[in-house]
């Protein structure tokens, strides 16, 4: 049983995606890009015999592509609606994925350790203290030498310039035909995106070496990490 002081992963922060209608809209806004998913899977060496865990799998496009590539694919999400959508997507694709109703903090992996763990646009749901806890948890079920891939809203701008960059973040990404200005304002106000240098320190303390990074914008980026051998 979880301690009463644990962060409440099943209580959403920011934009509420608990309804079927909200999940449908999320899938449309995020955009399913099979070519992009396949390119990332290839970069990570995901194929037959690889065990992959996608944390906060959302509507399942990536985890289903992993299964199509021959991997043992696990999708984890706190939203039952997201998991239902993922199951329908997997059924339509003719593949099997293992789905788990859990979050970063509560997920406990049964069976052999994972070769690859991925999470995209989700770690910001946790405050920094709990991000560190989540990374320690991931290190516990990722095999030594295994890969952790993170894509998220991660800040690389100088802290003193935050107002200019956050205004641009809202102006550039808020749009009428997808996520709105209000969605991004909510993200800044209520969610927990952090600086790259903070996240990099957390990864080091959780036992990861950063082997690659790319920050195409001062508000977004990826980190590719390898779990250190003990």
C-alpha cells in the first residue's frame, strides 16, 4: 500500500485527459507519426528479443510500433482511457502489448529487466523531488547497460531570461487547431518542467550516464542515457 505522503500520480496536473473525448483530442493533437516512431526505435536498437517499457504511453502509437518491430512491448499509464485506446490500436495492428495501469512511481516490473525504457512528454508531470524518485525506480528495472530515452519540455535557456522564453513558448505552440495557448499557460503554471542541468544531475545520481542529447529549442529536448554497470 502506498504511503499517505506519496505524490498522487493518479490525480492529474495540468490539462485533464481523463475522458474518452479528451483522449481522442490528445491523439489528434499529438499526431501519430509512424515514420518518426520507427526511426526512434531503430536508433534505440529495438527489435526482436528486446524488452521495451514505454512509461506514460498515452494513446500507444510508439509502444504498438515497438511490438510491430518484434519487441516485447510494455505500455504504462495512469489513465485507463489511454490504456483502452492503446489496446484498440494494438488490436487493429494485430499485435500484443502488455498494458499496466500505473505511473512512474508506482510501476513495479515483473520478470526480466528491460533493455530499453522510454518516456516522452510526461516526466514533467512530477515535481523534481519525485522525478528523482522515478529515475531511481527506472534504474531498478532497467538492466545495466540498458537505455533510457527521455523527450520532454526541458529548459536550456538562461534562468534570468525565463520570461522572454516562456512567452515565446506560449505564443509559438498555442494554436487554434490543436493545443491552445491556455493549454501551454496551464503547463507552465501547474506542471513541473525543469532545467536540463537539474535533470542531468538527477540522472547521474540515479546511476545513468548521458550518452546523447539534442535540444532543438530552448524549451524542448531529448536525453539518451545508459544505465551504469554497478
